[in-house]
């Protein structure tokens, strides 16, 4: 079917084009609101700036399709194949993309706010500057989780997004805004979140092993039982962060702000906290074997029952510190 025939039928109120062969069709800028293109072959189609609001594209093949600037708000793209598709600046607000294939897709500056991305494959996709505010990437079971491995999410807006259990290993999230986002149990192994904002984010049981978190803002973030082994958190902001039972062994926390942080039972063995601010921090029962607190500010911190025997406290400020035996520091 060619573009002229499809548009003629659509103008006559025909919207069902399910299973149609539309390879390479040019429908740029056309009004196709509510059209049914489920299971259609739209490989290499030109759909830039088209209006496909509430369109049914279930299991459609859109490989290499040009959808830049296309309006796909509330569209049904369940199981659609968008591999290598150009979605630069596309509007996918509230779209259903469950189980869709978006590997290597270009989603630069795309609007995916409120989109359902459960089980979506976004590996290698470019999401630089995209808005995923309130998007659902939640893992419901091991076979139903979004895959973002290797994706470029630099400066992406993920405020309030649900990324529970998402696969974000080695993802580029530099400068991203994840305020209030849910990342419970997410895999962020080796991810780069330098300068990212995670204020009030939920990261309980998240895996951040060897992640780059330099100057990352974790103010008021919940990181209970998170695994941050060997993470680079130099100059990170963890003010009032909640980190009980977290694993921070060998982590780099040089000049990090951990003031008022909850670090009870946290493993900080061999961590480097040189010059860090731990004022009023709660380190009750913390494991501090060979932890480096050189020149750190521990004013009014609690070290009750903490393992402190082999820690380096050279030059540390200890005024008002509650020591492991429950007594106040005596200079």
C-alpha cells in the first residue's frame, strides 16, 4: 500500500491497517491520530512530525524508521521493534512501550514522561536530554525488567521515575536528575552518575559496585543495604542520607559530605574518608577496620560500639564524639 491510498482510506474514516506492508512509506507530518498499524511492516518509514497520538502500533516493525519529532503520546507500542529508529525529539508521553525493542535507538531530547517501559530493551540507546519523569521501568520479575545496559542517559530527567530492579549497569547518567526516583534493587554496577541529582531517591538494596559517583547529590536519599563497594564518591553529597547496613568497603569518600548521615552497621572498612564531613553522623555499630578518617570532621558523631581499633584518625576533629565505649571524646 502506498501513502496516497492509505491517506485516502484514512480520510474516509478507515483506521484499521493492521498487518499492512508499509516499508519505506513517507507519511511525514500527516495526521494519523488513532490509526491501527498493529503488526504492520514500517521498516525505513518516514514518519517525522506525524501525528500518531493514541495509534495502535502493537508488534509493528519500525526498524530504521524516522520518527523524529513525531507525536506518539498515549500510543500503544507494546512489543514494537524500534531498533535503530530515529526518535529525536519525539513525544512519547504516556505511551505504552512494554516489551518494545529500542536497542540503539536515538531518543535524544525525547519526551517519555509517564511512559510504560517495563521489559523494554533500551540497551545502547541514546537518551541524552530525554525526559522520563514519572516513567515506569519497574522490574516485576526477573524476566520483566527494563534493560538499559550501555544506554546514554546523560542529563536525562528521571524525576520520580520507577526504576525498581532496572538493569543500569555501566550506564552513562552523568548530570541526570533522579530526584525522588525509585531505584530499589537496581543494578548500577560501574555506572557513571557523576554530578547526578538523587535527592530523596530510593536506592535500598541497589548495586553500585565500582560506580562513579563523584559530586553526586544523595541528600536525604535512602540507601539501606545498598552495595557501594569500591565506589568513587569523592566530594559526593550524602547529607542526611540513610545508609544503615550499606557496604562501602574500599569506597573513595574523600571530601564527601556525610553530615547527619545514618551509617549504623555500615561497612566502611578500608574506605577513604580523608577530609570528609561526618558532623553529627550516626556510626553506631559501624565496621571501620582500617578506615581513613585523616583530617575528617567527626564533630558530635556517634561511634558507639563501632570497630575503630585500626582506623586512621590523624588530624580528625573529634569534639563531642561519642566513642565506642559510650564515653565522650577527651582531648
